[in-house]
C-alpha cells in the first residue's frame, strides 16, 4: 500500500520538466498544460474564476494536435446546464459553439456541453486571449472559468509544437507560414495481440496456487491488515501467464503486485517486466487493475479522490516479453471530468 500512496504525487511531480522534455505536465496559475509524446497538448482551467465557496465554475479545455495542420478543439464542461452565448468580460459574444451530442450511456459527473473545432475554436480563443473573464448563464446563476494563466498556457503549447511566430500560433501569431511548423512525431508502435487459449479451471487453480506461494515473501509486507490477498492468472501465450495479486485496498484504491509466470514451472514466477516510457518512470498498475485476454491489454486507474474525476489512467499491451505502455492520461485537479476527457501523456499505434 505504501507504493500506492506515493504513485500519484510522483507522477504529477513531472510538472517541472522543461518544455522540450516530453511528455510534460505543468501548472501555470489557474491552468494546467499537458503535452504527450506526440506533442499533442491539452490546456485546461483548473480553478474557479471566483474564490467564493458557492460560486459556480466550469472547466474550459483546449486540445491542440502537433504539426502544420494539427487539429484544434475547445470544450466547455459543466455540471450546470448552460444557455445563450458565452459572456466574455460580461458581454455576450456570438461565437459558434456546438452542443455536444452524447449517447444514452454517456454518463459523466461534469459532461462536455459545448465545443468548437478548428476555425471556430481559433476565433473563440482569439476572443479570450486578452479577456479577463469567461462565463455562461445557467438556471442557477452565472458560471465562470478562470482565464488567469491561459495566455501563458497557450504560449507553452506554441513553444512545444514549434509554432511561435507562425500564423498557426495561439498566443502570439506571426507572419511565418504554417509550413515552418514541425510535423508531429510518429507514434511508437506496439505489436498486435493474438489471444491464446484460456487456461482451464484445473490448470488455472494449479498455476495460481503455486505462483502465489512462490511470490508470497515478495508481496506479503504489502498486505493490509484485515484484507485477504486475492490472486488471478491469465494466459499470455502457450508458455506464460500473468499473475495479479491484490494485496489490499484503502478508501478507494487497491495495491497490486504482478508476476510473469511460466505455465510449466509456476514456482519460478518473477516480477512482471514493464517497459518504462520516457519521462514517465513512476507509472505502475495500481488503484484498480484489470487484464483483458481478448486485447492483451492491462488497465489501471488510480483515483486521487473517492469522488473520482482526477487521478492517473494507464494501459499496457503485452508484446511477448513485457508490458509496454500504450496510453496514459492524468488529471491533477479534481474537476469531476470523465477519465476519457483527462489530458493525455502517452499514446501509441498498434502494428497491423
């Protein structure tokens, strides 16, 4: 459990990296900027515009892809229903913001209600760039997003993506053509997964019992008093299996130990190898961990609060010898956003 308690602060500490070190996550006044390994950057307002305890507020998110033609999207998330045009410095501004069309099962504590892309998004950002306040009317009063730090956040995105001084820049556009902007880097490729035959009940029980006995000395110090350790095994190929040992749970996260287990000799189980992504050495499966045999994907979700809406989400794919990070996202400020809306730190492509 000690490892679980230190995971989130260690990951969020990478916010101090320089702009040319990717991925990065940096807090700038009331905003956070996160740029992933492909130089796709997310800027999000993380604090309400008003310090009043009862003031309504909403997160404003800007996502910019790298490259000369990198896509741009602005999203307004709000727990309260919003109506009318945005109020910029208390004045309504007629900028096209589309209502989000979600599915019936699209449930989020703070859903995306409005968005704009590309040209409309750029016009919205230009209207906000020198403004002091952004707000919307709601049935419960006015809700606002802080713009304190937004301009510096946009400048950091321009710097990371090589846009400074070009017509594509968000903070300080210049006259240089878009072709001066570097292309986005290629995504790291991870192998496709071929699902092996599942272990039958008797084999799974034999492997689980032997592997847990062999590894007990390694994880027993992590067992929380009153919690019974639980294990599960999944075939990775015809020779090896993944052993997941849950050693205990706290208020809303659990701690785990993972092992690579030879099927013929489960007593030789050893710590599962993980490939660490550049600048993300502290991501490890904890919180809530699951393995999907159909995709070969290991998922992890570590929450910063019991209400959710913030934390670290990661996925790995087994490549035949180790688990390789395929995606990571983090939300350091607890704004109630769905995991899929968190800023992305790492992404990959699958070999076909």
